[in-house]
């Protein structure tokens, strides 16, 4: 049975369907991997808001990276 841990999540636009989710998945019989779930449909972003949208995604991936490092460091103690 797989264990999944949320590393970070971000809403890309105002739509609740535009969510990017990053999870650490640890199957019992395979090596662990990071799964990135993207919206099912393309996200539409106003060009004037693109900078804010890109910054939010960068922050989300940075948060996921830090959380993954935290999990790994706890396991190596």
C-alpha cells in the first residue's frame, strides 16, 4: 500500500479547478517518487497577472522542496 504526503499545493487561478499539487508517494514495493498533479484543463491567465501566477508557482515548488528536505532529514537522524 502506498503512503502519500502532501509537500505543497497552489491554486493557479481564481478557479478552484486550477490547482497544482505536489506529493511524496512511497509505494511499499517501489522507490519513493514525487508526483506533480496539474489541472485537467489548461489554465487561462490574464497576461497582466502572469508574473503573480508564475511567482506563486515558484513559491509552491520551493515550499515542496523544503518540505521534502525536512522529511528526508528527519529520517536520517
